[in-house]
C-alpha cells in the first residue's frame, strides 16, 4: 500500500473518533513490531524514527539516509494505511535529507527557540515539505522533559491557546503537539491531564492535536482527550524499556553453550531480537486498542 499523507490519517481519526499511534522505532526489528501490530489489529499507523535522542554526527553521515531507505520499504509495504514520520530532528539539513529520502511527514524541534524564530523556521520546514508533498507537525512551546535528556525543561509549562493559534496560522502546520500535563520520557508514574486547557486549545486551533510523551499518558484519559481534539499519540520510551527487559531476560536464561547463530539475528523463534520485537509488538497492539484505532484501517 502506498504511503498515506499524515494529514489524511489524522483527519479520518478526528472524523471517526479515534487516535492514530506514532510508535518511534530505532532499528528494523522495532519498525517491524509496529507495522505487524498495526496489520494484526487492522489499525492505521504512523511509522518512523526520531532524531533528537540519536547521535547527530551519525545521522548526518549517512545514518539518516539508511534509516529512511530501510523504513520506507517497510512503510510502503504495510497492509494498512501508514504515514512515515521523521520526528523531532535538531538540524534543518536533516529535515531536507529526510524529505529527499522518502519521509512523507517531518517535525523540526524548534520549540526551544523564541516565538518569532520558531515560527520562521517552522515556516521554512513547511515550505520545503510542501514542495515534495509532505506534511509537517509543529510545536509552539517546549514539552516538559521528565528525564532531562531531550533538551526540554523540567516543570509544568503548558500550551497557551492564543499563542498556539497564532503559531498554526503563521506556519501552516497540519498538526500541533501540545503540552497539557504530558511529559517527554515519563517512565515513572502517570501525567495529570488538564482537560479544561485541552478544550480551550481545541477551540482555538483548527488542526488536529498531538500528545507527545504517550508512555506516561494515562490510559483512562485517552478517550476524553480524543473527544477534545487529540488525533495522534506519540509513544517511544515504553517500547525501548520492554525491548531491553526482554533482551535481559533472554540473556539471563541462556544455556551454558548457546547457539549464537540462532540467538542473534536468525529471525527464528530463538533469536533474542525477535523475542524482544514480539514483546514490543504486544504493547503496541494494546495501545492501538486504547486509542480505538483497531478495525479502522
């Protein structure tokens, strides 16, 4: 199936009352986990990679193009509607590389910039993306960072509806990431959602809303968030945690003389990477059900 524009996936989600999951991959196994979960649940999905936590020199020296080529094949061959997102990159050059390499949606991490600079750079990204028929997600304010590893900030800064409306109007983004209590990389506990603020943002902003920090967003808040305009959830940290836990469990249970050829990269049942992939896939399937996207493809 050909890639679907992200704006079309989100518009359908708004129309039919569900949210699309973006599950951030880091290699082929994790990308396949997301694709297979979506296919097995008949869910629209957004596949892709994130740039903010990766080695920037590696990305610029061919790593980004390699990820793009690998993922484009997986995304285009998905049996469900799928978009392919390059999420939160730090360099405009990486945006250009990603667009040229086949991502059909991008997000440039400009939220730490002063307002006018953020708007100007985001507009530049929108112009570059539109020339290739790609979509752009934006962020008017930085999302609090629970881990301190993403260049964000601690604290509880929330999205201002008026500033968000101005940002969307002046940039032309097709989706807006918002801060309503959610936090990046929140691996302990759950965030507390400000639904009153979410409703005011929904009334002020004419594009679908996005929740980053989906790992710590309470399952019980998802339905109400969807009703108040959220059409996309970003999930990443929980996938890596489960992947590592699975790998650790496998290593701790190895026999005295393991079959290394089967254990590493064989794609057979004993491949520890395949075992980890399946654990991630099960969590993605669970979250797709929470987002009410199962059966919506």
